[in-house]
C-alpha cells in the first residue's frame, strides 16, 4: 500500500498530455465514490445537520439558546436522567454478564461446541430487539407472564406484590439486557481471543497465581475493550425506541419516547424543542461512541 | 482450582441459557393458549390469515429486498474503489458508515421529516411512492455499518489490487472485472451483510412508523396494543425470521472458508 | 547426584504419544540443549518441566525433590518463550519486576535488582518502553531478564532466537551463554539449529519422535553419531546402506555406515596407493571456505569436502580421482 496508483498519476510528468490525463483520471476516481458521498450527504449528514441547526433557532429561524435551556426543565431533565439510568444499568449489566459468558465459553474449559453455539445465538439475540422482544418479555414477566404465574402458583411468590412491573425501570432494563448481553459477547470475544496462553504461563512461571494473572495481566489488557464495549452498549440502549415504546407505551418517561411522542405531535407542540432533544441524544450517543473508538484504538495499540 | 473454574463456567452458561431461553418458552407457551380448552396453534392461524399481516409482512419483505439491492449497489463499488484507488479516503468513509450507530434512528428520521416535508425543497414525504423511497433510503443508512464492514472485510481478504490488475492485463473491461472477478470473491461477505440487513429491516418500527408507512413493525405494535395472544405468535415468527437470517449467514460463512483459501 | 533428573517421562495427547520414555539428568550449572526436528516433542518436554503440562507418567526431580505434581508457580523454574510472551500492558521495568512482585519482594529490592539485570542484558535507556515499542532482539532480552531476575533454579529457553535475524542471533547466543556462565544457571535450551546447539552447549540431547536418540558432549555427538538419524541430522554425513557398503568397500555391516564429507581424501587420479577407490567428479558447490564435490564411485555418489584454498584447486566435472577413506573415519551406526 505504499504507492497507491493515484499517487503515481499525480507524479509530475513532462508533457501536457500526461498531466491532463492525470487530472481526468483523478477526477474519475472521485466520480467512483460520488454516489456514496451524495447518499451520505442527503440521507445522513444533512438531515442531522438541519436538526442541529434547528436546535439553535426559534420558530422564526432566529438564533436562540432557548431550546437548549428548555432541555434543563425538570420534566425533560428527568427524562434524560431515566434514559441515562436505564442505558447505564443495561450497559453495565450487559457488560458484566456478557463478559462472564464469553469468558466461560472461551476460557472456561467447556466442550468445543459451546462456543460456536453461543456465537450464533448471540448473533440472533442481539438482533432480536424491538417490538417482538417486548412481546416476549410481556409473556414472561408481565402480569400474566409465565414466570410471574409460575412463581405465584408454585413458589407462592407474588412478583408484582414486590412493586415489580415490566413497565418499570427494572423491567425495561431486564428487557434491554436480552440484546445487550449478546452484543457484549460478540464485541468482546475478539479481545478475549487476543489473550495469549503464554501470558498465563509466563505469569505462572514467575510465581503468580490465577488471581494475580487476572488482576495484573488479563484485566488490564482487556480493560480498554471492556470499557469501550460498555460505552457502545450504553449508546445502543440510549437510542432504542421500539422496545420501550411497545413495552411501556408512554408510561415510562425516557428521551427516545418523549421525542417519538413529540414528532407524532402528541405532547410538546414545540418543533424546535424537539430538535434540541435530538441534539441532546446525539451528544450523548456521540460522546459514548467517541469514547468507544478511542478506547478500542488504545486496546489495539497495546497488542504486540 | 481448574475444576472450580470449570464449574463456574458451567454455571454462567446455564444461567445465560436460562435467561435467553425462558422468554422464548414463555412466549411460545402463551401463543398456544388462544383456545380456552387447551394448547393450539389458533393464534398462528389467526395471524397468518390476517390480511394486515400478509400485507405488512409483504411490504417489509419488499422493502428489505430493495434495501439490500440498493445497499449493495452503493457499498460494493465504493468499498472496492476506496481500496483500489483512494485508500486515503478509507478513514472518512469508515467514519461515515459508522455514523448510523452514533445517530439514533429516531433522530435520522426526524431529520428527514424536517428536510423533506411537503413544503420543503424536495417534498419526498408528499406522495406515497416518494415516501417509500425515503423509507428505503433510511433503511440503507441503518444497514450501512453492517454492509460496509462485511464487504470491506471480504475485499481485504482477497487481494483486490492484484486481482484487478491481473484481470486488466487479460483485457477485461471494468464492468466485467467487477461482475466476474470481484463480485464472486466477496459474494459470501455480501450475503452475510444482506441477511443481517434483512433481520434488521423486517421488524423495524421507528422509521416506518414515523414516516407513516404500512410496514410490519407498526403492524406488530398495533396488534400488541389491541390483542392478547397474537403478539406472542408474531414474536415467535419474528424470532424465527431472525434465526433463519443468522443461520443462513453461518451457512455462507462456512462455505466461504475453503473458497477463500484457494483464492 | 544430578540436579535435575527425569525418569521414564511419557506424554500422550488423546491417543497420540508425543513423548516416549524420556530420561535425562543434568548437573547444576550445566548448559544443555534439546536438538531435534520440528514436532519431535522438545517444547512438550520443556513444558512438563515448567509445569504447564502434566506428564502421562514418569517423574521429574529437582535437587532430589519430586516436582512432577507441583504447581508451576511453586517450581521456581524460569521460562523464556519462543514468542517472548511479554505482558503488553507493562513496560520493560514492570515486566522484569513482575516475578519479584509476585514473590512479595520489598519495592526497594525490586528496583535495585531490576536495574541490575537491565544493565546485564544491556537494555539501559529502555526502562519505560512498552513491548510494542521494542525491536525483536530487545524484546527477547526483556524476556530473558524477566526470567533471570527471580534467580530461577532452572532456566528453560524454548527456541528463544528463532525469530531473530542471523546477526542478532549470533550476538544474543554469546550474551546468553555469557550470562549463564556468570550466574552459574542450570539451563535447558531448545533449538532445531545444529550450529546453535554445537556452539552453545555443554551437552546435547538429540531428540527424535519423542525420544532421546543420543546424548553427549557437543563434539562427541557431532563426530560419533550413534544412529542413522543423528548422523543425518548433525552433519552432512555420507550414509551407506549395508549393500552399498559391501559393494564400495567390501565390508560387511548390519546397519549403516556414516562417513563425514571432510574425512574423505581426494588423491590424484594416477595415484597407485593401496586401498583407494576410483571416482569421477560429477559436480560441486561452493560453500565459502569449503568446496563440496559430488563424486561417483562404483555407482554411488559421495559428498566430499575440500578446503577452498585457491581457484586453481577446483576440479571440473569429469575429473578422474582416487578416494582414500581411513578406517577410523568410518562409523557404523544403527
Ligand atoms: N496440546 C496439544 N494437543 C495435541 N497435540 C499436541 C499438543 N501440543 C503438542 N502436540 C503435538 O506434539 C508433538 C510435539 O510437539 P512439540 O511442540 O513438543 O514439538 P517441538 O519439538 O517443540 O517442535 P518445534 O520445533 O516445531 O517447536 C507435535 O506433533 C504436536 O502436534
Ligand atoms: Mg517447540
């Protein structure tokens, strides 16, 4: 990859014909990627940019910080806060449990078939989000759900008597975990595969036990990947609409649902505040993704 | 020491399995209870016979197929061209293809509604066909991260430049290079991306709902809000569709391995 | 009594026997080499000594104490891995200090000892570098320092130089041997490079298919191969089967006859000396200070080495010569 063809065509050559040929060639090169950039501009960048601008405008198109200020109203702030809690809880749970599952399957000394099975299943479950997932959890942990009923009939335990509800913070988090855990398994597996058996053996031969290995070597090596994955999971949950909407309707006040309702014209009747809400979401997911990318590049750099 | 950690591993896997299988069992069990007098597939019959189901599922399938075709036509030449001629642009293109993971779907579609509403410079939401087009484009953006990554990886696994130069030196034209040399070699990568796209698009709710199109996702939501047993049957059907998509990816990934070695 | 003794060691993976009735004993301070072709089980034996694999049967004793079942971290046996296995999250100082930290050494001691060993392996100035910032040779020396600093009872080196280029390899060879002598370390060195084995070791164990084919001092293994395998592996021996031996020399033997190429003397074609064989030069290769001829005699091609003194010495193909082989240079091998 040291000399790319277009750097060759740009090499100054004597003769105008050569130069013209070089120019048309490089123009052609750009033409090859033009459809992609046009598409990205029309359907990804401009729509987002126009919202971001709209967030700083009032209804007449004048500049204002009023929309941003309104984000700090109690009701909206609390929506962000609940969103943050649900995303953080499901990201944290997904990270820890997903890591444990991946470690068990890869390094736990289990039979060979466990790993590919877990991977395939994770591929399915991480994509089984949205409305069908909420149906599944309603059938499981809803008032008439199988687990709820079994617990009541056989364990004499009234789940809903404890204040639990599938429509609550805890219920939503449990539901989100269904795609968060497999997602974690999928993204952390390459990092675990990167742990080399010799590191453990080197540690042993230097007098370190299992705990020392995990504490001083494996976890520090995995750490950037784990943190990065957690951030990705967080962003993943923060932007999710369908699962929450189908599960709770508008009863749980989280940002994506607030925004959904706002767009449908149900609640706020304030376009520009909607833009600000969207901007807030981009900022949150953008920051956590940036963190993910930064940590991932750190994790890669550390490899021998 | 070793045996306790193995026990721990078994426990982790067992709990994980329980957590993931229980909701499926519960959903399935619930879906069989439509008839008062015992288990039956009544809910499935009702669902499958519902014209709403047929129409929306058909619509979403069509959307998914169109998304895949447009996505491939957009992504494959771009990824190929970037590797061959413009490697400098790779970071930028990669960044753009990852944007849909950063910008939530609801934000993207909100942007469409602002940019392309009926009083704008390009009133795509004005008529139904144009809105369908917009919805398909929104799905292409959703699929972009998956499609681009798997195609790019597939292209990296073969040596694109050498293959192209070999074909050129044998006198092949550009279309035939793409169609007969590059495409067959990344077919399995493309298919993986395609099935993943299918799984993501088929039950998509947010965009279809906000653009007001009669897709499977909004239909699911509607049934969920109004019926008792049908939603469970639908969830099982959706799960099987997802499973089939992923299963097909596995099949193609497995078939691809020996092919890649000889390439 | 020997410091490290291994008795009847066996190792089986599934139904595949990899190490077969392996026996050895080495003295304190000795430098021995396992030499053998790829896949012959060198690493596996080393890993059993280190405690990373459990033998199927057999016994490993160090200083009279049976360590066969002991955990690796209790053995006090240092290992340098072929791939170095440096911890990527630690810099040079931390990597080297890790073993001392595990032994709960006071921080001051760790600092002092690490500084000493860094000087010993000539890595001064690289203390704060991470493994990915080091060259291959430097990584190798960090790995060596990390194993040395805890003063292991036995040091195991698994092809530590095979990933390095020829010049660095020669340098490090000498450096390792030098440090080993200075510290009086009992060392086992694994290699499949016979030159490396010959230049470094007190004693060589030639291994083949999980067994020791021959053990002995370097010069003896080279000049007196005990088996056909060793003769083939160690030098470019001419190996003659029983029939060929009879035809060429009129001798009756049961195994193989091994004759080193440099021990065959080439005489003028008109020489009438007794006990010489007629031969014809077929071709030659120039190996620097040596010219290697392929000479045909009685339908058998022999390799013969001669010193490359002057260009006019070179004998072209087709030259008729006479060959003289002393009885003492013929070795019958199994
Ligand atoms: N964990 C294992 N499971 C099964 N077979 C193994 C295992 N480890 C080694 N073997 C087999 O044991 C044999 C000896 O392997 P070993 O690594 O000891 O060879 P070696 O002499 O070190 O070779 P090299 O010079 O290539 O490193 C090989 O045939 C190898 O395939
Ligand atoms: Mg080896």
